[in-house]
């Protein structure tokens, strides 16, 4: 039966292999920062200026606010279900996105992600705070492929652009509340109005809580209770035509241990993943249960974000200034043996401070030469403290283990131009110059707060872009592009610096050369695009483990190629269909000394004795690999979505659903271990809106078929953890608009 289901899933994959995710024509307000709909056309800002999506030579997944609601998207990571080729993984609370196989599993000070996340034009660099609840979101754009010219450092895999609503002088109030399985409660409110002519404000708040869906086999109690709150306010001043100032403040408070609650790993290839000294009753492989000892796991985050956006019409061009300060503090306690044995519980308090400033100048629509120019400054300081935690997790119960800190600075200037050679031929050329520095870095000696400084590093980088585009008519575009991206260099203060002989590895920047050809069409109720790509990916920054120590090195060389695309078709005024797929062939060409997790009990008596003396259950054996799958990269992902509208009781009933499929994926860093087979999830929603469009009542279900699969693996010398997806959830939502 299982093989039959897998064969059916494969046939479904082939059937939609020419498409990727939905793009519905939503009625979004047109502004100078986010995507919108103008006369039925999808308008995006992938090139930092407003353009029709069909005219932009980049593979883009665009999700409007209504799409996000009908797909039950609450958090940023949920968009993976409607964005084939995109994954979101967690490692002890660290948020790690992957696009077309380009991502990172590194967890270290100054490490960062390979995918840039921008909210209202502001860069959000902290992987401990990158996943978040979506507040008044109008749209999300997923830009696939390196974006090194227009968005810069650490956009090797692409960029995710989130656009929220601006304050408006026209009064509007919206409230939402939902309740679902596992006592999940969500309440959200948004209001915007004018204080005076040319002065508008908005304020919004969100509260989420739940009891969790797992149980501890020791106590029998449910674990994973969470409580998240967010408050956001904005003040928009328009003192003159062509001039606006938007000031924003946001506070987030997250208390959610869910990513830190894995069961022990077990599969037919690897075998058991629990510590060798764990007795029955101290570990479980059950997908709904965990085993904990006397020490509590937790993840708590507090952030305060201050932002200022100035937009000015200079006559010859539009100027936008983005000024930001972010203060994010995280406190977490992680069980590193993933069992009920009190072996090693590590605390990781992190303090992160970010300052950024960007000036963006864009041309006016109309001339044959369209251009974007900018200056960018970025400074991010993070400080990691590591502790060994005892029961209670209080400061007094924590033993200082070590820590590290880095301050990352980046200065950049860029110019991107598109010239209309003729009504049908266009050429785009651009380049970004960046200087990245890591300064004031240090690591803490073991069991002390003594700071050992390390020398500064710097690097100059130029990332060019060249595109040729042919436009047969207003509804179609064909393009071929070359782009370059990079992930900045790292000082390995969290790893090699702290281990004998106490010499920091020279972790050079990752680089990627990307070639892409694509076709886009939009017209007569049909929107479609298809892209083929080839990546030459070098100097991957990967984590290796030797004798119980961790370090980051440049090791793997990779080759990635594939196809992805998207189709949305308005069959009738009442029925919309969306199809999407991504085929990604991602392989490590050369992976020197790749980490292979090996149980100590399979080794010689001498090695077993060393393991016992060290308290570890697994050793990491380095092995040279070639032509093996890349970590966290399924070969095929796809989705099918539908939305049907029917009149009911004077109002309107919307029925929608989304089926998502993923082929097998390997979570191990070598790409050969910790396999999860293919799986599917199905989301359904039925929403009725009254004739006055004031109230909506919806029934929703997520993973309604109760498909169970592992969404991640966490691995150490002490144990291997398996993170399972949430069981089927369902509930009711009420929405009111005034």
C-alpha cells in the first residue's frame, strides 16, 4: 500500500513538473515598496522598483494576503507549503531557510543565513528571530536564485521580501480570533486612522497560545505549551506631495519550546539514536512523545525593532531611506542527548544588536533606461554565552561553559540598469561592490568569562548581474541571466578558535555562479512561468565534528541544476486553480572529510573505552564523499491549490485547499544520513462572508490527513534527535471588519 501511494505521488509530481506555486490577482494597494495589482497585472519589487512580474527576469513566487489566509499561513515558515523548492528548517531554535538547495546548517556567532529576509525593505539577519508571526501582511515575494547585486551579502540562495500595510488616513479596523485543537488560541487586531490631515497611524497586536501536542513519557504530561505576543505601531507623515515619513516600532515576546522537543532518532539505515546508556523508559521514538530529564527545555525571545522610512520624489528619480535598529535577546536551554538521561543540557543566551541604513534611488517609469542605485551600511553584533544547565535553569543553576562574540560590518554600493534596445529586446546589467568586516571578535575560555580576542578580518567583493530579455508581446517574456552571489566570511569563534591548538579556521566566503533561462506569461486569466537553472556553488561553509568538538570550514563543492515554475488559471469567475513544482538536482561534487555519525558500539574496544570516558555515544568519522545529495534538499516538491466561490445565504462561501508534496530528504550534514521519505500534507478551509463584507466565519484544517513525518534532525556526540511534524489540527476563525 505504501509503495502504491509513493508511486501515485510520483505520478502527481510528473503531472505538475512544469509549474510552481500560486499567484492570485489580489486587490492590493499600490505603493512604492511592495507588490500590488494594477489593472489585473501583478506588480513586484524584485528589482527594487515597481514592475510587472511578467517583465522581471527573476523566478518569483508572489503570495497575496488572501492566498496566505486560504493556505492557513500564520508564520513565515508556513510559506514552504505553497513555495516549491523552498524549505525551512530549525536547529535548536535557529531558523534556517533553503532555496533550490542553497542553505546552511551552521549555528555560530556571525554565521547568518544564505537567504536574505527583508521586512518592509529592512534586512532581518538574526536566525534566532527570523521566523515570526505574520502581522497585517499584504504580500510575500520569494526571489529564487542569488540576489548578490540588488540585495547583497548572504543572499546566496535568494531573498524573501515581506510587505505589510502602511498606516492610512481612511479609518479601518479588523479583528480576528481563532481556536483550534490542542487548545490553540490566536487573537489579532489591526486599526488605522487619521490624527490630522497628512498624519495617519496604525496599531496592531497579536496573541497566540497553545498547550503543545507532545507528552513526556516520564511524567505523562503534555509538553510544548507556548505563548507569543506582538505589538506593532506606525506613524505616517505626508507633509507635502511626494514626501512621506513612516516611523515604526515593534515588540515581540516569544515563549515556545517546540523546536527543542525531539524524540530520539531511529531508522533502518542508521539504527537507534539514543545514548548508549539510556535505559528503557528514558527514551522514545514515538512521534507524539519525548523523554526529558529533570532539566526543562525552553526557548524565549524578546525583541524591540525601531524603523524609519523616508520616501521623496526628487523629480528625476524616487529616493527611499531605510533606517533601522534591532535589539533581540534570546534565552534557550537545549537537551543535547535527546533522552530522559540528565547527561548534557546546554544553555545558550544570545544578545543581538543590529543597525542598518540604506539609501535607494530609482528611476521614474517611462524612459528606455530604467535603473536602481543604492548605498548600504550594516552592523550586527551578537554575543553568545554557553552554559551547562542544571534542574531549575536559574542563573544560579547554570555553570558557565564559554561563549563568543563578533561584530559584523558591511558597506556596499550598487547600480542596476535595464535598457530597452527595441520594443522587444532588453538588456540588464548591474554590479554591487561590498566591503565586509568582522571586528572586535573574541571567545571565552572554558568555564570562565575571560575574553580572548582574535584578529579582525575583511573582504572586498563584487557581485555582477547580466540579463538578456526578449518580449514577443505585452503578455510574455523570455530571458537568460547570469548572477553571482556570496555568503560573507566567518571567524569561527564558536568552534575551532576554542579548541587546541586554539587557531581559528580561515572560513572564506561562499560563492555561487548562477545561470538561468526562463519564460513568463500573463493574460486571459492565465499566469505562468517556468525557469531552468544551473549553479556552480563553491567554498560551502559547513560544520564538521572531530573528537567531540565542532568547527566551521570550507569543505564542500556543489553543483545544482533543475526546473521550477508556476501556473495559476482562473477557470471561471468562481474557480481558481494553482499548480506548482520544483525539480532540484543538488549534489556535493566534492565533500572532503564529510561528517558521518557512527555509534560507538560499532567501533573497536579502545574507541568504546574512549567514548565511555568522554560520556559520548557517537563519534563523527570524516569521510571523503562525491556525488551525494545535498543536505535538506528534496529532489521534487510540488503543490496543487484550488479556490471555489459560491453564493450562500446572501453572502459568499469560499472553499479552498492546498496539497503539498515532498520527495525524500536527508537531514544529516553529509547528505547521506537521517533520511525522511516522501510525504504529503493537505490544508482545507471553508469561509463564509456576510453580504456587507463585515464578518467572516471560517472552518480550517491543517494536515487533515494526519500525515506524520520528521521535519528535522538534531545531532551531537551524545544523541540524535528527531523532530516530528504536528498532527492534524483544525479549528474555527471569526473575522470582523469595521
